[in-house]
C-alpha cells in the first residue's frame, strides 16, 4: 500500500501561497511553527498542545457538539457565542423572565442555570495511529480488501488503549482515510448559564448582517463548567463545584493593530478543499442553485408571515434563522467560486496531475483512472444528488409538518408500547411553534414545487396521477384541511388516550398522511440507496485521489479537511478589499451601531441603555485611546462552521477575540481559500467586557478573569 510517511506533509496547490490557509492538526504543528514565528507568534508548539504539561488545548472545548468555547477563569468560566448558547438562553426564557429581550446575568453562583443535555468536551490527547490502522495492507491491491482490514484493525487498536474510566476514546479518519488519529476526550455534563446580553446586542444585525462585514454583533454568552469534588465530570448536582481547568486564557485589552499575528484554536466542522473540478462544477451550477431555490420558497413565506405579525415572528424566528444561514452562505459561495474561476483553476491543477501521472510510468496504472472515474461518477451522481437535495430540502428541512408525520409514524410502528407522554409532548411542541396559515402555505407551495421538479425524473406514477393536474394547489389545500395531522384536538386526544387502532384506521383514509408515506417510501426505497451507492464510490475515489496527491507533492505540507476535530488556523489581523475601489477597515466601533439604528429594520434595534453609554462616551477602561469603543474585527484565519466561539489568540497566547462568522466575499473558503478575500469575523474582547461591566453592571464577573493591559 502506498501509505505515506507521516512526518512529511505535503501541499497540492504548489503555486498558491498558503500563509493563512489551512486548519492544522495541533500535534503536527512543528510543520508550521517556523512560519508562525515569522508572522509574529512568540510561543512554542508545547504552549499550544502538550501531552504532559498544561497548554492552550486545555482551555478549549467543543461546546454543545457544534460550536467551540474557551475557559477564561480558574473557576471554570467559559465563553462562547451568543448564537451558540441561544437555545439554552431561549429555554430559560418566559414572559416573566424574558432573558432574550433583557439579557441574563447570574449575580451569584447559586443563580447560574443548569442546562440538561448541554455538554462540553476537552481533548485530552491525540496520537497518529495510521501505521497500526494500515497494518497488514501493504501487499494488498484491492481497495475494498484494504478497507476491510483497516476496519478490523481499528477496534483492536482501540481495545489496547487504556484510558481513564471517565474518558472517551475513538479513532478518526483524516484525509479521507489516508491518515488516522486516536483521540481521547473528556466530557462535562454540568454546564450552567452565567450570563448573556439582550438579543438586541447578542444578535444585533441578525440575518441582515449575517455573513457580512462590517459587523457590530456582541455575539457572546457565558457559561460555567461544574465538576464533582475531585474536579471530574459528573451529572448535574447541586453539590458540584466550579471546574478548575489546567489552563485558561488571560484577556488582553491592550488593543489590536492591523498586521498583528492571530491564531484560532477550535473545532471546525466540514470543509472539502480537495474536490475535483467536476464536483465544484456540480455544486456551483446545480447543487447550490437548487437548494437556494427551494429555500427561497420557504423564506418568502416566512418573511411575509413575520413582517407585521409579532406572534409569527416569535414562532418562526429560529426556523427563519436556521433556514437562512446556509441559504445565504451558498449564495456567497457561488459568487466566490465564480470570481476565483474555481472550476478552471481546479482543471489546471488536474492537468498538472495528469502530466505527473503520465511522466511517471508506474503511476499510470495506479492513479491514471482517478480523474476519468470522477468524470463518469459525477455525471451519474448529479441527478441523484439533485433528487436527494430536493427531498431533504423540501420534506426534511422545508415542510415542518413532515416531522409530525415521522412522529406519528413512530407511534404507529411502536403500536401499543409507545411512550404516551413523550409523544404527546412531541406533538404539542410541533403545534406550539406553528401557525396554520403559514404551515398550510409551506406545505402546499413546497409540495407543489416538489412534484413539479420531481416529475422530470423520479416521480412514481402513483404520485403523478394524483398531483400533476392544473388544480394541484387546490387539491393540496383540501387534503391539508381534511387531515387529522392538522387537527390538534383530535390528534392529541387519540394519542393521549392511546387510541392507536382508531388513529391507524383514520390514517388509512388520510390523504395527507398517505401522500407523505409514499414520499418517504420513495426516498428510502429509491432516492437514498441510489444516492448512497454513488456517494460511496465517489468517496473511495476521493481517497485514492488524496493518496496520489500526497505522492505527487511529497515534501510539501498539506492540511486535512475539517472533521470536527481540534485545529489551529493562523493569520493576521487585516481588513480587505471586497471590490473595486472599496477598502474595508479591520475593525468596527460602537458608532457603527448607532449608524445602523433603524426602527424599520427589526434586526437593527439599538437598546436605549447602549445609546446612553455611547452618548456619554462612557466606555470605562475598554475604550480606545482615541475615545472610540471597538466592537468587532476581521482577520485572515481559515475557519468554517463549528469555529463559532473559537478563541482568537494573539502572539503571546492571550485572548483578543471570539470568532463568530466569515465575510461575504470569503464564504467559498470551505472549497477554495482566497488569501485576498477570506476573512473571519470576531468579537473584540473589549466590547464583551464593556457590555458585562458598563451595560449589564455585572462587573463582579470580571474579578475572576485575568485582564492584561
Ligand atoms: N453565520 C454564522 C454561522 O454560520 C452565524 C449564524 C447565526 N446568526 C444568524 N443571524 N443566523 O453560524
Ligand atoms: N457562524 C459559524 C458557526 O456557527 C462560523 C462561521 C463560519 O462558518 O465560518 O460555526
């Protein structure tokens, strides 16, 4: 097997400067440290990651599975984004205690609020185990056979690793299974809410400003990790005590300058930097436009419903935000990929690759088939991907009612043994955030669109007969209105009283239910299996492609795609030029918040107290020497979803910001990084401290932090 020497990391895009590109594995940073020092970093690899001594990694956590957080006090105080803690903040809110509107600040430890289900995870140690995973594959040629052996090796290796009973161990593939790391983690389950600003600060700019610079969002919330008396993870208990971390970040409030070194340490989710041109073309020309157009339908309906209706705004705010987040990013991605000529650029690199394959006789047999294989696989895959996306975007993520359908299906399937209380609550939850006018519209329009789109390739005759007529939308409205799924009282009464037979009988004649049943059967029976088959073949080919790229670029470094593991990105504080004649500053100030203030735009709602502080220039020790109050800044660190809440660390290892977004012109960085345009967006720590101290009068929280002036 051509499995490579791990100490040699390589780089494919030899022609591209990579000063700021890359999400690097913390145990392999010796590859980067020289460059980091050249860029201004003053510490060493051991300060970032060490198996034996306290290091920065001991102060960084994966927060709630999808975000990052960092410790900022010796007593377990943790900071992440407001949008990462949003669910918890919302769950503690009620009309009486409206923390969303007013913010929340625990005035003492006993007021900190527990959050069942919320966890934070530390990386204890990671180790390259590639050699052991590939053990016994050296003489094999057959890819499937190699995979089989690897899959047998992994549990054996794991079984031999001894870990503390409260630690978890796993082996994760990197580089599409060309490299493997053993990862040992520790997860804490008692994580309490300590503080959050009002959403007018924590979400300032909302969806209007999302993915954009200049930005003015106070995107932070504070939590505290609790442990048992031995400082170990424990289930929630009033007897638990604040966790004492091995390391926490001092906060530097001395100010930032353009060109300063910055480093991001966090848990980026998914990137795909090594895709072939065929894949980029598919995403650019088909996949993103398809998904955007389906979400357009949903967002239009929600926008109109929320416009002048406060009740709808509350019910659909979270749904709107989560639907619009990726929808907006995909549009930025299309612009960015086009501007970079991404398909053409990939083709040029592929020409170099083909050249290499051709001039190395031995490689032709080994790697010559890969690009032609991608060609035919993606031709096959494109309509399958489209069918898959059409289904997931319409039903799984589009029509809220479809989730209720799944709930009802589980009830029917578990028959007499189902948990009445659980399912009653599920159904109530569905109706709680549902307004029937909106729900009906979502169903009829998205479903109508589904039939139209699907009729081109994969609609069954049964569905065609039913729904491809001139009055489809009338029909859909009728079946919506006549269904038991939209009759709250009747449905709840049947479920609460466990009248499953009656329910079953009703559903047999229920057209809405039957329709969704056909849709789901078609997905499970045809769409998904087809999609999955081709996807598997593509993944296999991608794995071999990366093996080949390693070989071709031997001696150069290469970073693995993000996979929710801890990574380091480094760059500099810098603004950028989004387009001709426009230059963006690297930071924003509170003045910009006042400029955006506009009662017409819901997302630009400035709190009175903030305006007061602004008018009085009352910024405490946090303002700049020139009398302004910094709010956010941009830097050239390579980040992606999951990096939200990540610490932005300066040359001395101190905290200067909290990462929360990327700029519009750089959203294609998951597939292609552009050092000129890709910027991450961070909250300036000084604005956070100002809000805690001056705005919220919760200055006592600062006592446990370590501020550096
Ligand atoms: N774009 C950021 C991220 O991907 C922030 C999302 C939350 N904010 C929002 N307005 N939806 O998560
Ligand atoms: N907001 C994103 C998150 O929640 C980070 C922004 C990005 O995708 O870079 O992880």
